[in-house]
């Protein structure tokens, strides 16, 4: 396929696969799509190892990196300069609540051990900038940012190195701000998406963003994101003005992904109504598979979600303990197993390899386009 985003990034088929797993990135890029490694879960040192591995195994295929440099920082945590300071600010009440909640499902942890962090890991501006510097040391063909306007430092470095900068948005106003800032690609992500998302449906958001950019005189390609699990959906969004699809949840049901077998089983069984948009994992609204964790944190008896990144310093260690408990035979803990996933989870009916997913997208896309073309004859 030949369109603007393919020319910008060097991909063969404009199916962008966001994943925290290097194996998915390599498999997708080598099959003609475009793998994007989500850097958030890594320290800068770990990210260096991940990208070095990708460079060694991707056979020269194009890939990208997604980092998070938050545009705004909650005033409650703005003065903290280190994760040690952030951890110290997490109240005994939040620690006890977490320990008690896990205990109800047979996952034992003391309130003192609830909080855990590694070096500079976490969604903070300093970690995002450090990850950005690591990413630019590798032959990436795209760098993406979410949670606000892509920082000038990223845009300038991208232009100097010939690396397109993408930015995720959830509203047309955000898209216009990103375009004015100088980004090269807009990823318009609807509320159906897994992870951080806004409130506007993908079906509405794509034409709205495309029209707004055109009216403002911006010739910027738009990728559609949010709930896209099939090639037919991808074709539909491209008919609405997008030039490709940015996908995430569909890759979580592949054996290459970072997800556990328990979570993949829950994905296959889940309905689209089984997700929830909650602050209880990162501190900002993010869609994930709904469990008792979310009901407790979002309920009236809960202590309230902590601001980003403090919430992640509580939730991520908790979910690792939950996964380990399931592996060790704790069936009660299975009820708490969760991860970021979009409403498209209802379209997942089996676990299949990443290469097979790309091939299915290609075939479904071609079938949809041919079907529409035939209607015009």
C-alpha cells in the first residue's frame, strides 16, 4: 500500500501494533505491519536492552517507540523529584486498603510492602525524557507520545533525525493543538480503546479530527485507534478519512504478548461490556478489564485513586502479586486478574499468533475494500 503514513514510516501495510512486548513488535514488523514498543513499563536501562534486542532480530524492518511525557503534572506530586519521595507520600490508608483488598483474595502482603518501584520507572516527565533519549539512539522510524502535547524537545529531535513524531489525541481540539506544535502524525483514539482514553467514540472522532485538520489547513495523516480488532474495521475507518489503524488490544491475545495465560483466557471469555474506564491503575482514566479491584477502588468505601504516578506504584506491584498467586494455584486471585484492554475484547474468540493476526487483517481489509468497490460497479 502506498499512502503518506507508509512513506513516512517505511511500513508496507499501515497496521500499527502498539505492544509492551518486543516479540510482538518484531513479529508484526517482519510481517509487513509496523510494531511500536510501549516504553512506559521500562526503566531507561531496560529500554536500552529491549531496543538492542529488537535491532538484532527485526532484520531491518521498520519499527517505532511510544513514550509518555505527561504535559501536565498533578499539583499534589509536582514538587517530587524522585520515586523515593513519591513513595513516601503514599498514605498508610492507601497502603492498608490495598493490603486488605488483596488479602480478601488470598494474596498476602503487608501494608509496608505494598509500594514498589524500580529506579526511574513510571509515568513521569523525567523518565519519559530519559526513554526518549534512549529511543533516538536506535534506528527507529517513529516516536509517539500521549498524555498531552508532544514536547518541543521530542519534535525538534525527531526533525533533526528524520524520525516522524506521532501524538495520540482523544478530541479534535487536541488534534489541532498537536498539529500547531508540529507533529507529523495524529493518532485519533476513541473511548473504546484500552489504556488511557477520552470519552468520544472512534466512529465519531475520526471524521471529526480529519475534517478539523483539513479545515485548518493541516496536511497531517490520521491513524484511527480505539476498538479496532479486524481488517474490516480498519477499512471502515480509512473510508472515514484515516490512513491506517493504530491497534493495541488485539495483540494482547497473542502468545507473544506480555500478558499471562490467565488474562488471555479472560479475554476470550469477556464481553465488550466487561471493561471499565477507571483511574484505579494509573491515576488517570484508563480502560481495562473490570474486576473486584476496580469495584473496590472506585466504590464509595474506597480511599480514592492516587494521582499519577503514585497510583501505579501501588497498583503495578499488586497486579504482579495477583498474577504470581494464580500461577501458584490461587484460584481466588484469578478474579482480580486484569490489564489494560479496550471494548474490542468482545471480538476476541481465540488466542492466535501475531503473524496470523497481521495476515487476517490484510485479508479482511482486502475483502472489505473489494466489497465496497463492487457496490459501485
